[in-house]
C-alpha cells in the first residue's frame, strides 16, 4: 500500500491533510473535450461579515498571482478546440504558493466553457477527468469524478481550511450554467 497516495473515489469522501506549505492542483483527462480548470476562493468572515469570493479562470486578468492575494495562479490552458495535447493527456494546473490565513475554502472547478456559452451539458460523464492534488511533501490526493449529473460545470473538490488542518473533499457536484454572467452562479454551484 502506497502511503504517499490517497484516493478519494466517491462523492463526499474526504481526508484531513498533513501540514503543507504549497500545493499543485491539476485536472487531467484523455477525452477530446475542452475542459478548463477554475477555482473559487472563499475568505473567512471578517468582523462577522462575509467577504467577496475570488474567482480564478482563464481570462488574462483572472489567472491569479503567486506573489500577492490569493497566492495561487493558473498555468497554461489545455485541450483547446476539443483536442488532446501531449502524450494523449490533457492537464491544467493551479499552483498554490501558500494558503493565506484568510482562506476558508478553495473550490476546484472544471468546466467546459464553450458548453457554458451554449447552455448545453458537457461530457463529464463520458470523460475520464480527475483531480490530482500534490503537496510540497510529495503526498498525492487523487479525486475521481463521481457524478451522473449532467452539467457543463462541476465542483471537483474542495479544500476546506476552516478547521485547524485543511481537509480535501470529493465534491463531484455538477450543474448546467446558462452562460457565465455573475460570480453568484459559481458561488451557488459551490454551495449546491
């Protein structure tokens, strides 16, 4: 049994992590689909007031930063035009330089943006998409998509930092977004 690897295969499976400084979060898939990685970062309440979440996605101004809030950033876009990139595997990465003490939750989202624009379901059910989280200590968490729901956006996993030690949760929660107009749509998906 490989103790450096944890599998979260079913919706709701969760594990408390060991302390870490940095994370690499990737979505990987082989199917010819243009999935995109995104993240919704929720801050802890400040003076009893809920803070506006931060949304990272593949718009030039919304990819994040490693040197300032939110101390995480998206890498390169893969699978554009429903293709498979290198070695028959598509992969997109969110680098998390540090978990700021203000962070309550990081929701890891995969979506098929062309299908969001068309208000059509994506091909999550037919895909082999999975989320892989690796900490700076080499501990690896594989999160398998476990949903039969139709959707063009899916919360794959949540990193819950509200307790003393972060917890990784297999969320596998999908919905059909009818276009992307407001952050509230993403927030509602993450709280479904």
